[in-house]
C-alpha cells in the first residue's frame, strides 16, 4: 500500500521475550495467527477475512472473531512501506521503533507462531522513561492499533 504520509502502528510483541528477539533478529514485525494460512488469500475484504476467521476458529465469540479479523486485515491492507511501527519490550522498559521496509509475506517456516510478517528497519531501542506518561500508559494495549498521536511522539523523540 502506498501512502502520502506514514502511518503509525503499535504492534504487541506477544508474551515472552522470544518474540521481541525474533522481531529484532529477523528484521521484521509479525502478527500471530498460527492456524491462519496466508492472509493474502482472505484479506481482500473485511467480510472475507471475518468469514475465514469464523471457519478457522468456530468456537470463538463474535467479538473475538471481529477483533482478530480486523487485526489481520489491517496488517495485510493498512500497514505499508514507510510506516512507523513500535513495540514495547516484555519488561516494559524499552520501546523498539522501526520503519516498515517490505510488503506482507507469509513465511510459516520462519517461525510458526509469527508467520505473517513485514520487513522492518529497526532503530536503537529507547527507554520508556524517554516518553510521556500518557504514552507509556496507553501503549500497554494488546492490539494492532493505529496510534497517530502517540506514535508521533515516538518519531519526534527518536529523531
């Protein structure tokens, strides 16, 4: 997806420090979706993504289906080259910031729990203490979200 101006995304690194090490060492950002095949097969519309998510996860609530499908749809269709992404470390002490440098890729052999990836050029991590209190409180959410106002603080403070 091409953008006139970059978007800003917070993407959680999941539970456990192995995810953050995977992101940094692999030069990527990724979303979980162990049971989901290549999102490119289903993410052409939100409804198609929700429909496939219902089939793959028949025991999940409608709220969960909508949440997961929405995250995967945004990761596939909204996150783009040049966008700023960030995640907070497992110990909540560091903020990792980078720029998306690649298109969506489905790479199940890379790591099964994070097979939906986008290449990222990572910068040096920053201390959480370098950011405002509102940033550190709000970034603790566990969803793939667009956070333009908060992420603009990341860009400003890491520049």
